[in-house]
C-alpha cells in the first residue's frame, strides 16, 4: 500500500513540476516568463520579442509554406529555413537535366533567383485575446472578416486551453517567394532516413529563399517588376558559436502537442494508432526505395514523397518507445486518480473523468476507421487523383474552365508519378484495408471486384490496365472521366468519405464529442494543480520556447555531447551510399583544412561545428525556426528532435528531450566554401 501511494505521489509530482525548459509560450504574454528567461541568460526585453506597435523579433519570423518556419537575415528579404522545408520547392524546380536536389543550387544574382509557384510566407501582424468579445456575443466570423480586410491579410481565431481562451491571429501573406540557394542533398539531407531523428547528427539542413513584394513593399503575385521585401526586423548573426549552458530561444510555429490529455488518449496513440500507421508506411517506403535505387528519374520524382512518408513514420516509432519508457499511461492514470479525489469534493467536476472516459470509448472506433482509411486507400496516388478528376468533371458542364484545370493538375501529377510504384502500393494497401477494416464498412463493390478477378493483385492489375487517367496525356471529355474505371473505384468509398467529412482534427482529443469535456477539465486542473505551469498546446501559432545548450545521457555510461563537427561527416562519408556520398568539394576542403573564418577549436581538434543540442521544447512546425542567443542573435536553425524526444508532444522529459539545430557557422561555411556564394554573407549582419 505504501509503495502504491509513493508511486502515485511521484506521478503527481512528475506532472505538476514545470521545468524552466518546458513550454511553448504565447509571445504576447512572454513578459510573464522574463524572470525565468533572464535567469538562464536572456538579455533583451519582452517588447523586443513581441510588440504590436514597434518592430520586434516576431517581424523577423514567418510561416514558411504549409507547415514550417523561416526567418529573415537581411534587410532585403533574405530568408533561411530548413532544407527539408524547402525540399518540395527544390524538387519542383528540379529535373534530370537540372538536378538541384543532388547538386544544389546557388543564384549568382537576383535575376537567377528561381520563382517557386504556389509557395508563400506569412508574417504575424498581431495576436489578440478576443475571449471576452466572443462571450459578449460578437460573432467569430465578423471578427475574422474585419481583421482580414486589405491586401494579403488573413485572420483566424484559434482556441487555447481547449477553448477556454480564444485568440485572434492576423497574418499578412506574401506570394512571390524565390529560391536563392540550396546545398546538395548530401549536405542538406546528409544521413537521410537513417540519421533522421537521431543524434549525433551531421545534417546541413538549411535552404535560402527571398521574399519579393511590389514597389510599396506589399504582397503581390509573381512579377519581374517585384523587388525584394524589406522586413521590419531581421536577425543579426552570431559567429561566436555556442557553449554548454548557453541560453537559447526558439521562435516559431509548432504544429501540435497534447500535453494535457488523459490516459485514454495516450493509450490510443501508443497501442492502436501508431502501430497501424508504422506498419503500413514501412511497406510503402520499401516499395518506393527499391524503385528509387534503380532509376535516377524515379529517385528525383519520389524524393519529396519518400521524405514526407518517412518523417512521421520514424517519429511515431520514437514516440511509442518514449511513452513506454516513461510509463506515461500509468503516470496519467495515477494523476487522474489524484484529480478524482479532489473532484469528488467539487460537484461541478465530480463525474467529469467518467464522462471523458465514456466519450473516448464511443469515439475510438470511428476515429480509427478514419485513420486506417487515410493510411490505406486514401494514400494510393491514383485514388487521390481520381477524386480530384471526378469533382472537376462533375462541374465541367457549369464551368468550362474546370477541364482545363483538370488537365493542368494531371500534367503536374504525371510529372512525378510512377504507375508501377503506385500499383504495388495499391495491392498492399487494399489488402491491409480489407484485412483491418470492420467488414460492414468494406464497400460491397470492392468485395465483389476482388472476388470476381480472383484476388486483390489481379483486381488491381485489371483496374490500372483499364484506366485512362494514368496516361501521359488526358484527352478525355468530362463524361468519359466520370465513367473511367479509376473514378468508379474511387466512388466506392464515398460512404466512408462522407461519414468522415469535416472529421479532420489534430488529435483524437480534438474530436468535438471528446473536446467538449476538456474545456471544464482544463478549468478544473488550473483550480486544483496550482503549482503547474500551464501553457497552451501547440496549434501552428507563433510560440516562444527556451532553454540551454546541453547534452544528455543516452544510456548507462553513454553521454552525448552537445556539438558535432565536420570530422563526424568525414567519418560517415561513403561514396557507395547516396545519403552519405558527400560532394567532392567538401572532401577537398576537409583535406586541405581550408575552413577560413569558420574553423574553430572543438576540444583539441580544429574543425567546423555542424549541429548542436539544446533543451528547447519543440514540435513539428518548428522546423526552420530561428534559434537565438541571449542577445537576440541567430546561432542556429532548428530542424529536429532526438529520437528519444519525440514523445515530448505528449510528455516532456527534461532529462532526455533535446532539439537539434544546424549551427549557423556551418550554414555560413557551406554558403561560402561549398556554394561559392559568399556574396550572400555581405547582406547579413555578422557579429
């Protein structure tokens, strides 16, 4: 009995003690964290981080594309982000003749900077608590509409603490973004999937873009008349490096955390969702990798697809292992028991946990169906295009431009599509769908087609042989598209699609039937657990996280230091493996030790720093985030977490959770010595 009480007490302490390094804080409220930040070495004021009225560091940070962060490093709109954030753009601009993925790209002048169609960056204009306005009866849509008025402005209202607070975020989006420079993939993606999420890390994960605007510095569509954007603020760059214990702050757009969920949610992630998704993606990656190894064109066409599939696949594996190691499910249950004892004395919350447990029981089966469908049938490329085609074809009679739009989409689709890869993946995924899906939800047409053709493989072969959607040209009429076999196949799943329409939530806990209980739960936790530091879960809104440069004990007797160097790259160099076959130019520089100003003493060695570790709390979306020192100077670009840190979206463990950044000195070294683009450094303020 004593042992059980001790375990409960330890679990309670684990979830109530906030470390200085934990948390993703709203910049507009960062004044509340100043004492903690100053104790670690931060020297600026709260207004330097965020201000609605004056230029502040927030004006140097952007949402890059659909899910990353970037930062301005010059008064001429020069922008740094991760190589993997720019990867899709670099791939889009590449071909076998101009393989910018493999060989990199460096514009020698503004005229050589390459426009990336569809790429945008968004700057946060302001964030405002509008909870009282909404509670007073003002409509959210009216608030958003008014805030969105003007060229390039957009707005959204995002819930914090499961809706207990509502914040209005106003952004300005710039639509002319151009590629300036990218290292070869063997630098920018060094180590590939093998090193992804791992430490020690030696990846030069950066790329360089420039934002353009019209003559008035306002957003504009791409035009040769546009000029480099002039940001209100940009980051000066420290060339002095980092030492263990130095303050670091990450400023970016973390995408998703769920720190306050109950044990039911963790159990679903660790024991139901992750295992299914990992297994299905493992085989997809094998099929793609086998094809890429045989053909350079396929390697380029499927590079971004492979990276996208693999990133979450490996993250989920580390997350599940971390949750198991920490015993998070059991700790959550013990925490809930302590809460229940307090809640029993408060009639408003006495049955709250019971309601939450019951809500999960009802939601889990349907949520799993949605995830299984997305990871199986909805991951077949031909299926996805067929759904686009059917929707556009149905509207063609009313709008003659729809067929032209379809043909444009088809051309973009076919450019990076390999029918044999997709056919093999379809065979596997349809089999998994039929094996795992509740039998009553499997479309009867699919069951009949598989039976009538003698099996899944035979059915898939007949389907892919019969469709015309996968031809290089698409001369079909709207009527022909609607009766195409692949479109018909896609239509068999309309019931599942319709049942899940609008069912797109960040996590199972955000499903309305569950989420409604988290609002009073968060209210209750803050009344009960008064020592806990509550920060809102990440939801791709601008946040500050901070900590210090620090290594960690990876295993008994195995300490991982905070810094890696060029020597580690050379130790991994292997011309026979694509991801480790570094450019000859880098070998030559290393052999001659021609490091220039970027060389430094690392222990007893003279080398170039490559990556470093810190204790900042980060998540997906923080990729590309600026990492700054106590003076507000850029020292690195965040790009990853260690594999043993990936459970930090659910539970942050200060002893092991580390974010990984590419050292800004390695970025400058590559630009200067490998890219021959030292002229770009002239734009920057180097200290």
